[in-house]
């Protein structure tokens, strides 16, 4: 690519419209351009990077024997109604009608259509196993698009689906995909952890995420460095140090707490630690008022709550819903309530805690489990520093991650819903076992940039960079420099090297800055010594600049 005649631009200033390092750098370096919230143009440089990521994934998918196809993005809504997922996706699914008034959607994921396609072939157990995959655009109406390519409304995903006759076969297919994912991310040079995760709207038996470690990450990865335990925070089991098991339970006492409508104000007013308080969260769960009680230092985990209650949606209750109960907001406690009450397991092991008295301006102190009433108890909070590993009992560690890949054991969820069956050896109909496996290409690109950049710009790995070499002609008014630069570009290109030739009529500083910003691994500078047949070579990750003759340069490039 010769920059003078190419669609190429960079920005001098940071983007005001991006809230992540990767989003800012990819926009600034001319890889992507936002058209609206969560929707981006993939510019020429960005598309080359995405295609390289796609090629790596395709290679490892093909090695497993998976076959590539292409599903439509425009899908009849009836498929999602049949599987029962239309309600599960809720407002995140893009809906429209065609001119015949038929309900259509823009595909958020393709389990249903792959099951539909598999029905064309699967008649007998002899037709399995097999695996199909695609690279396809997905659409999800995210309530809060953010972090550049990390949380978007339109994105390209590699999704694959395996089909087996039984759970044992699914285990084999799943492991093949799992290993292919590890090889793909290893080849891209991504620092990642594999964690257990919530199956969410996908459902099924098991979900594991490939989390690229990055400070910006939306997800919190909980892990133990003493064993192999790792989990997404949303499903991480909470194991608390038991410090109050043998504490004497004191008589409960009502105390006045004027103008203390938050647990923080209560703790401050009573001069007690937050860990000795129990707070209430008044929530709307599928239209029903449910009040949750957790330790004052904890955060409610909505994923755990939805799974515990087999519910679909959760949000804060409004005044009208709260009014259906005798709960007193700001002073609500797990005593004498006339609505559904759910408490966290930790409360069973707390002693002499403070909670609301269901009376404006009052709380109870020295409350204990024998004083309270509840309908359900469960693990409904997030793990936090100080909690213990559920495997070995050592303290947990926490880091942030970007989910770049996800693998699911779907089991028979979709085959039952879609009528995907086969005849077994006894000619009896059985449900097909399915697996689902996804990688977000844009997220992967963003994760690489989050992990690999400096104050000058992006630092691409050699095999992901849009081009491997950039040749800078320092002065386009110097004919010798132009001749040497063009000749070098033509020679390297003809031999298969991916090269950019910066032949723009720009100052040297602009060219140097752009080369660093866009992150090309090797920079070759054609300057004043071009007449002597000498050029400069610099690696993006190193400060050293080497002066080489052209012959020395050619010899060195062959070793890279």
C-alpha cells in the first residue's frame, strides 16, 4: 500500500467519543470510525487486522474437521419463538417486519438456524458427529454501547455448532473446540484466562469463557494462584471466612436512627463496621416484589438471583410495587415482611448484626438468624477480596478481563425445542446433543490493543499487524530517496512481504509519529544516506535503530 494514493488518515488528538484505550487508538490510528453508538466502519487497516484474526481462527477450526458455511443475518422471528428465546433476549433483539407483515429479527446468535439446518441431514446416529461454523455479523441492541469494539450493537462473530448422538460424544466435540480456541488465542499472543461462566440466555449445561486480561475489562475474573480455580465473578461461588460461628447471640434491640436511609449512614451513626450490617434491596423480579438481604459490604449478584429464582428480568422496584407490601424503604429489614424474602447464605453465619426495623427512623441491633424470617436462602452476592477459594481454601485473587471467546455445552435444549432428533441403534428417536462456540473478532482486536500499546500508539504482534513493514521516505523531493524507497517497496512486495510505503509529502515527524501510532512491527527509513545505499531499520518494540546496507537489510529480513 502506497499511502500517497490510498485511503489513509490518522488523528492528531485523542477521540473525545471513546472511553477505552483500544477504542481511542483504533479510531485515532484510522482502523475504525464510529457512525453511531455501538456501530463502526471497519476501515481498510482495520479490515486487514480482522481478516488476519479470522484466518488464524479458520485455520484452527478447519484442523478440527469443522466445515464453514454462511447463515443469513435476517431471520424469521418464528425460529426464536420456537426455541423460547425471544422473551429471553427481550429488548436486546432487533425486530422488524417485512412487507408481508411477517415478524423478522436481525440475528443475535444462530443456534436455532443451525439446528434447523442440521435437521436436513440428521436422520440416524450414523449421521453424527459433525461441526459447522461461520463468520457472520450479529446484532444486539445493547443498552449501553461502550469501550470501542468491546460492547457494540453490530459485530462479526465466529460461531460454531457441534452435533452428537449423546453426552459422551458432546464431551469429545467440546474438547476439540476448546483446544482449537486455546491454539487460536495462543497464536495471537493474547494473555488470557479460561473461567467458568453463567450460561445466561444461551442455556445449557456448561459455559466457559476465554477472558483476555486487561484493566479495562467489563468482566471480573476470580481466580486462585494456588490451584487451577478460575471463574467469572457472576458465577463465582462465595466461600467466606467463618469468624462468628461461636459468638454469643445478644437480645435484639430496636434503636432510633433518624435520617439514616442508607446502610452507610446507619453504620456511621451507630459507629459499627459495615460488615456487621445487613442491607435490603427491593427488586422487581419478573413483575413481583422480592426483597433481598445481604451483608452491608456485599453487592447483589443479579445473575445468581435470576438462576436461583428461575427468572428472566430483574430491576429496582418502583413505588407502586413497593406499596403492595409493608416494606419501609430505607428502614427495611427481614422481620415481619409480607412479601417474598430472599437472604444470602452469609446471614446464616452472622451474629448480632444491624438491620432495618420496618419502621421509619428505626433499626434493630443485635439481630440474629433466629430473629428473622425468609422464604429462600442462597448464594446471591459477588465474591470480594478476603473470600476463599472453593477448591483449596486459599485467598482469592481478582483481575479484569474482556470476554473474547465462549464455549457452551448446550445439551439437548435446542434440539428438544426445534424437534432435532435421530434414530438410535434400536431405531428409537433421541434428541441430538449440541455444543456452541463463539469468538468475537472485534473484541479480540480490541483486547490485543488493550494488552499491547504504549503512549505512542498500537503495538501489533507480527502475525496480526495489517502490514509487517513500513518504509518511510524522509524527503519526497529527494529523487534518490524516492528511487530507493520505491525500488525497495517493489522488491519486498514481489517477494511476499506485506509493506506500506509512506510516500506522502509530509514532514519526517508526521511520518515517524504515524508509523508508531498505527503499530507496524518494523520501520525502514530512507533518509540522507540513501545515496550511499544505507537505510535504517527499527523494530516497533525496541529503541535501537540499525543502519544497514540494502544487502544487509535483505539478508536480515530473510531471518525474521
